[in-house]
C-alpha cells in the first residue's frame, strides 16, 4: 500500500486529533478563526476575546507570512510568536501559526498549540519531515495545484516521521475562474474522506479572496462533511496588513457562526462550544 498510515481501512477508526482540551474529527465541528498575520498583542487579545464568544476554539494568526511580493509585510517573526503566547494568557483560546522554514519549527512549536503548513509548502518535504518531529498537531493545507492524492501523500510524510496528529485543510485550487481568488474544491473534501481517516477542515477565506460569499462557503463546507473551518477575521479588516480583502470583521464572523448550528444539526453533528 503506498500510503499505509493515512489510508482509510475497514479495521481503523477515524482519527481524532486532540489539541489541548478539544478534538477535531469527531461529531463536533471546530471553528478556527483570526487574523491572517500577527500585528500586535492587542490585535490578538481583541480578536481572541470576541471570537471566543462566537464559539471559536483556536485563534489563527501567523508570525511568518509567505507573500507573493517581497515588498509586502512579511510577518513579525519571533516577536510575533511571543505576542501569540502572551495574548493567549488573556483570551484563553488555543493558538495556531504557520511555519515556512525547517529552522523555525522547534521555536514555533514552543509558542503555539498547532502549527500549519501553508499551501505553498505542501510539498516542501524537509519541512514536512521536521513537523513530523515537532510534537504538536499539524494542519496541512492543500497546495493550489496539488491533486488529492499528492495532498494525502504529504500527510503521509508527516506521519511517517512520527506525528500522527495531522489535519488536512482544503483552501482552494487554481482553475481558469477569476471571480474568486481560487476555486474552493469542496468535492475534494468528500473524495479525501473516502481515502483517509484523517480529519479534514476547510479554509473558505483564501479560496474566496472576498467576504461576500463566505457565509455560503462556510455552510457548504459543513454540509459536505468538513470537521472544522479556518476563517480569517480581523478587528479592523480594512487596516489588515495582510489579505485585507478577505478578512471578515469580528461581528461578521459572529453572524456567520450563528448560522452554522442549523447546518451542523441537519447532518447529525453539532458545533463545538455553541
Ligand atoms: C494563510 O492561512 O494565511 C495562508 C497564507 O494560507 P494559504 O497557505 O492557504 O495560502
Ligand atoms: Mn491569509
């Protein structure tokens, strides 16, 4: 078998990934939300406190940013990681950040509860091996041009290097369509569920690149079976240093979160913390 660790097998239960006091992959759907990038401790505290009231369990915000242009904001780096940890003491949510470089994995793992591998690094095999050894759960985003098979093989890399706590994340693929930033491939969620026991979450924000279609994409992701959502939300979206066009305000996020309960219940699931 070419992917023995990730493959769905009749004898194997679905994987539940434990992060702190929660788990992803069970009946409860987990909300992850927050700013694209860490900008200040205050930004994280405000985001965390408000998002918690909306049922969010994990605050996403990155210290390291993979930007298409070298002149765009690149993230606050190590200072940002410290802010994430300091803010956590005030808002109490679990935290997640992106890692882009093998040299920074160990340090990032000391500061946050979950690491994520961004779409641009899905096949950075040295990075996958390193997060395999990091001791923290890892969210693996699908590359914008990767097949479902390649995405799962990348998860296999992480698992083969010792980390069983892998969460797949569909975040949109490159197609001929230009109306959205990428095309959210929801069928990939259903397909991946036939191939692997790992939990799968959906990032509608990077797929859409805009906010107006996010309520629909969030609901559709849950309806198709996603185990969670990771969404960009910012206290002042227009002032966001990164991905401003797709950032929801904290109030907009709250309104969407309220609508998800009914969708989850219609498929026999529930929203965690709602
Ligand atoms: C992000 O989550 O901020 C990000 C850069 O996502 P992706 O790697 O999916 O583009
Ligand atoms: Mn972003």
